[in-house]
C-alpha cells in the first residue's frame, strides 16, 4: 500500500500543515470539510504537494522528522515552493 506525506497551506492564516495518509484525495476532502481537528479552524486549505513513501511506519517517521526539525520542514516546503523563506 502507498503512503503519502503531504503539505497543506491555510488560506486563512498562511500557515503550513504536514500530515500523512494512504488516501490523499479522501484526506484532503476531510481537511476541507472540517473533519480533521488540527485544521478545522484553518480552512480553506490548499494542497501544496506530497511525497510518496513505502510504508505507514516510514510516513509516520518522516512526518515526525519534519515537524520536529525546522530545517527539514523548510527543505520539504522548498521542494514545492523553491524560493520560500520564513516571514
């Protein structure tokens, strides 16, 4: 089964959200319907990009690494927005 680590951006506050899933389309719909607690007050959200990984464990580890290390998070964001820099 394929898993994805994805990057969303809130139109409301311009902040990013990183998550992981095995069904990108369904998860994105849940985010924008307000069914995901972490993002329900930040809608609407836009999918910036995603990376496919081989397993759920790999997805969870990669997501955690991105959330804990700002340099890795910046690198992930720049994969999709090359000239991005923190405000």
